[in-house]
């Protein structure tokens, strides 16, 4: 295991009523976060790291681990996942590019395996932050990015992380869209799910 | 029991594994869990003197939450070593509405963890095991369930205390979990919270009463 994990956190957010109306079945969003050591922390100036391969490998490992944790927490078959997103918060001894190395090159493939398919781009967010910094993880339908009912976000935050030399890596998987979607656009029932867009 | 008082809008569970805190990694990571239920506050916006009926109505809510939290933590009840509870009351409510959680929240976890006391006695503050029991353990979940409460806006964070389920003075198990629900409580809502953990702080080393040395079985030592 490449990732040095200090904490692993799984949350499930279930909405049964929104604006006084029953949401049936309830919408459910699962968030899995790993607090990891940043192997490139403090690499500034003459010590600048050109190559971020260690973080790329960690991203691949966490895509599967966190994706599986989300699906397991929802108690659904992988194929029943509907939307997903990812994000990272880099502690102050790291740089934004460290988050990019985790999120973009290799995290997606094992995450898609965890949710069975996933033709669409995995929407993402990143920032540098301190202890308790919150990040809103963007969400989009896993097979068709234009499904309007599934544009959403889930707030992720760890009260005691990231320390300066840590990174918080977050993955969200849902089994639903927003609680009361009614602004039109492409419906989940209408998608082809081939090009990742519609 | 007035179930009309209970409207659950949202439920959030949170489970974390703590492998280390920059010391030696634990052989078995510490697992801590929290569950927060967002309920409509039936007393919001006005002063209601008779609020106690909601305490009864919250009883099944508490039991369901305790069971659900245990399931989310995915450990047998025997592994739960500490607990706590809390409430965040939205802006149109008062702190006293949060106090409604003391009996049902505490009772629910004690029921789950094997304490078999009388619910009515517990409601009257007589639910603890009698003090000065013989050295043999009379039951589980003997200690008071520690708590915090506040009035707060959406996303307000509450530090919910944790202490050992059988002896409140076990120093290794003094802990707290920060719990918050993004977007809740709205002014007319209350967030009711339960927390449980599988053990001591991950690098506990400041002495005091150890869990292994509990001897009085009076909920304290």
C-alpha cells in the first residue's frame, strides 16, 4: 500500500424531507475520505519535485478504496450508483499540483470500476487548506454529464486535517440526484451513456 | 406517545478509522461513529411550557438511531467502549428543546449496549446501577452518557463528548467528536446526535483509571 493513511472517514447523508415534502425514496449521498501523508510536502525552491509519480500511484489506490467504501456504505449494487465526484485538500506544506496528481491521472479508472461503468467525467475540486477546511465536492451523473437533476455537491471536511504535510482525499458516490429536481433539462431516463455527455 | 411530534427530515452517519496521530500506528484502528438526525422542531417560534411529551416520542427515534449507528460502524456491540450525545437547536428554538434528548438519547444507547434497566426509572434519574456493587460486573453501559448542546445555525459544529460506557472516570476514553450537518439545522429544526467509539484515544498515555481496572461498577470507577 503506497498511501500512508492516518484516518479513513465514511459519511452517508440521507434526505427524507425537503421543503416540507416527502422525498421517497430518500436521496442518499456517501462520502469517503482518506487523510494521507503528502510524500512531497515541503518540496519548495531548490527541492522542487518535478515528478509526482508517488501521488499518482496513491490516487490510483484511493480511487478503488474510497469508491468501494462509498458503495458499501450505501448498501447498493455497484451498478446502482448514479452520480460521483472527487476532491482534495492539500495541507500548507504542499501545492495544488499535488492534489492534481492524486485526482486526475489514475484515480478515475478504479473509481469507475467501483461504480460499474462511469462514462462521464468525474467532476472535481481542489484547494489548499488547514485543519477543518471544507471543500464542496461537485457531483455529476456518472454516465452522462448533462443530466441536470444530478448536478449537486456534498461538503467534505475533517476537523483535524489536513495538517501541513497531509492531504485529504474525498470521493462521493450517490444513488440519487437532488431531492426535488424540477428545472428540466436532460433526464436520467433519456441518456444513452455512451459519450459521457448525454 | 405523540408520534405526530416526530418528523425526520434527514439522517447523516459518519464513521472514521483513526490509524495514528503521528505516533505508532494502532494494530486495530480506533473506530468512531456519529449519527445526526434532523427533525422538525414542533415548538419553534413560540414558548411552549409542556414540552415533555416529545421526550417520549423521541424514544423510538433514539433506538433506531443507535441501531443504525452501530450498523454503520460495522462492529459488534461488545466492541463499543465509549459514548456521547448532543443536540443543535435551530434559531427559532430554545436550548431547553435540546434537553429533550437527555433521556431518549441516553436510554437508546444503553439499551443497545446491554444495559437492561427500567425505562421509567431512567426517566426519573434513577436508572444507573446501584453503587457499591460487588466486584462482579452487574451490567453494561453503567456510566452516564456525556452530552453537549447549543443553539446554532445551519452547519454549526458541536463537539460531542465521549466517555467510557461503564466508568466515567476512565481517563484513556475521554474524547470528543466534532459533529455537524451542512445545511442544518434550519431555524425550525433540531439536530439530535449520538456518538460511539471502539476505544481509547489512539495514543492514550496520560495515566489515570484504566478500563481494565474498573472495579466498583457504579458507573464512575
